[in-house]
C-alpha cells in the first residue's frame, strides 16, 4: 500500500518546477551560473580596493615606476607613507590625523541628531492622530525632491545674517568662529537628512501591529513609554540601516563641510584635506593612496559592524506577515 504526500498550491517539488515568479527567480539565483557571475562581480569590485591597499604600503620609487601587481615579484613594504600622511610635519605631507578627528566630530552628531528627530517624527506621523497629519507627511515626503544645492545659499544666509521681517530681527546671526562652526555643519546635515529619514522610518513604524499599541495602552503606557519600550526595539534594523546611509553620506561629504565649516585646520574634515592633496600633490601617489585608504577604513568598519542589522532591515521592509 502506497501513500502520497499532498502538495500545497504553489509549492515546488523535485518533479514540479516552481510556478510563481518568486520561485523561478529564486531558482535562477541559486544556479551555478548565477553563483559564478556573483563571484566575478565580487572580484572585479574588490581588486581595485586591494590594489589601493597594497600600493599604500609600497615605497615611493616602486609605486611611481611600476604597477601594484609587481609586488608579487618584488615584495617591498614600508609604513613611511602612512607616517607622512598622518603625522608629517610639513603641510604638503598630509597631516591627516587632525582632519581625521574633525571628520569624526562632524559625523557622529550629524548621524545621531537626524536619527533621533526622525524617529520621534515618524512615530508621531504614524500613531498620533492630529489635524493635518497626512498633509504634513506629504510635505515631508516632497522635501526629498528639493536638491541640496538649492538650500545652501539660503542656509548660509541664515547663519550669517539671521532672519528679519520688516526690519524686525526674528533670529539673530549665529556668528560662530573656529570650533563653533561644527554646529553649523551639524545643523545643515540634520536638515538635509530629515526628509528621507522620516520617510524611511515612517514606512517601518506604520507597519507595526496595532495590537501591540493597544495592549500597551491597556497597561497604562503613554506615547513616550510606547515609543521607548515597544517601538524602538522593533525598529532597530531600520535605525541601523539609516545610520549606515547617513554615516557614509556625511563622512564622504565635501561640499557641505567646505561651505559651512571652511577649509581651516581647526574644523575642516578629511575630505577637504584629501582634495587639497589631490590638487597640490597630484604626483605624490604614495601619499594619495595612503590618504585614500585612511579615509575608507572607518566607513568599512561601520558597515561591517552594522551589516547584520542592515540585512535585517532590508528583509523587514520587504516581507510582511
């Protein structure tokens, strides 16, 4: 006597190919051809970074006369390039250590401020009923269309002149000097990041089960308690994804920092100094490669440390139920 196992609708078997579009795509992505193509793309993407890393340790004469691949026939390494770039005494050698610290001082608050404000705003737009809520969300969404470059001049005028109406000063000029200009950069990056951050977090928070909110209210929790104890733990992957995007954007930014902080040694970030090295020391390849790799080390560490949250955030946003 034989028994048969029922096959659910849409379920693929060894004899029956997957019928759904998702099943066919999944089968193709798991094929050997797709795996081979993925490996080739990964190698093409990785080889230039590896060559940059290897060149940053090669002596000056070798890097100017031969390609990085000749290292395997004539292996010579030195730390002089990094020593000159980070701690060199002459202005032409780099002196990136101070600019590296400036980049960290600029980036960390510029990531934390918009994430904190956007999380609060997204919760309010998702679970607090008030008049004009939908129109306000539409306005926030529309702000993503405005190019960043269009807001630079008005924002710079706001910092330098303040706000006046009919000869009455509503907000005075900021008049910040030296390290105080960090505040201008934080403010600018926060303003530019908020529309996208609110939009992204709103998509996550609005999809949370309403039963959780109702159960918390039955237990006597207010909005602040619900936000801290219920919402924040559930949107951690979304916060991590947003932190990665914002960190990479601020760390690699040159335009905003150069306009609102200037090119002074006290406040200029790493990107400003690298641009100067590329312009004034274009022939010093050994310093450029070392400086370029110094600039990408921190973003790589941040991305690798938050990668699992980033993947969870993508899956959470793409799968329901």
